[in-house]
């Protein structure tokens, strides 16, 4: 999985989580979007694992890779904790979306995405 596809998967997961948070669900069981939120969380986690190596392959600066690694690890911990819950409510996802760790990661990814576009 290359850096661009990893960034896209994480951004897509975040967009879905914004919509999920707005649904006001008490838990994910019994709803189609509930099954989807777990799948998006899994895809985001999978995309985060190895993102630094993918960045290195794209010749991202080592200093920025250090920032990306910290933000990815912090976000990964939050994503895994949410995924491990028996029930995933809209409020839980809303709090995850508001996490400074996830927002820092997304800002990193937006920056990387623009840099990759400029390189083409």
C-alpha cells in the first residue's frame, strides 16, 4: 500500500466518522452504518501501520517522518481503543473525531497529500 492510498483510506474513514457521529446512534449494533464504522476503523488502522515506511519510500523528509510517526502512533492508540469497545456510539465517534491526536494526523496527511500532488 503506497502513501497516497494510505492517506486516502484514513481521510475516507474520517469523513465517514463525521457522518456517523451526526446520526445520534447509541450503539453500532443493528445498523448498517454500525458495521461500516468498524470496517472504516479497521481500514484506518491498517493504513496507519506502515505509513512511516510508505513516507520514506516517497522520500518524505526524515524530520517530518518523525512528526508523522508520533501522530500516527497517538491516533492508532485512539482508533484501536474505540474499535475494541463492545458498542460504538455516535458520541464516542464524535469524541474520537475531536481528538487532537487524530486532528494532528489529518493535518499531516493533508500536507503530505498536497506535497505528493506538487511532485507530479
